[in-house]
C-alpha cells in the first residue's frame, strides 16, 4: 500500500498538486513512469 501511495499519491489531491513546484511534479512523474516501465521497454 505504501508503494501505491509513493507512486500515485500526488494524483489523489489536485489542490496539493497545484501548490507543488515543477521540479517536484517532474520527480513524481518519473516515479510514475518507472512504475509502468517493464525492464527496458521504454
């Protein structure tokens, strides 16, 4: 469950997301990409 929160947590609260800076959002998106990447299939 913590893994889900780590990857998708930023999507749960759009008001919180609006307050984040671009660098933080990019870090969240990278984690999300890694969660959906299988081995070398980018």
